C-alpha cells in the first residue's frame, strides 16, 4: 500500500470538460464558470444585481448571446472554413433543435446550395 502526501493541499487545479449547446443548461453553466468568478450558484445566476432564473438567461444577460443572427454567423463560418456538406447539415439541424435560427426556412433557402452540394455531385 502506498500513500501519496500533498505538499500544498490548498491548491487545486482542474479541467472543465467541453459540452455542446444541445446539452442545455450544463453548456451555459460551463460557460459562466469559465468567464465569471463565483462562490455559489446564486452568484452565477446574478448579473449586475439582477437574478436570472436559468444559466442561459444569465449568459444572455452578460451579452454573450445577444444577437438573433448568431446561428447564421455560425453557419456562414462553417461554410467559409470549407466544412463538408454533411457537417453543414448536422450544424443546421443543431441550430434548428436549439432554436437558434429566427427564420429557418429563409436560412435553408439561402444556403441550400452549400448544404446539398454532395447530393448534386452524386446525382448530377
């Protein structure tokens, strides 16, 4: 049996795992933990003296997710970084499921060529 003794028991270093936006409140909790120092969940729910009901509302209150066109920005960024059409479709579905696109039909019509290029090449 071996015992490991710490020299400085007060210092703790940890790594927060990554979460997807589709995982809901835990995604916003991780985001707040990385940006806002706090000692309790009440501190995390409070921004500028206003107590919010959820971590998502708190992140919006901090201005992290302020614009409605953020989903479109993500889609355009994926297109410009040459993601595959399959990856673009998966991203589009994630944006739909998480209600990130204010006008989904308009976004589909605007970017349908990039999203379906592989079908076009396969079927001429």
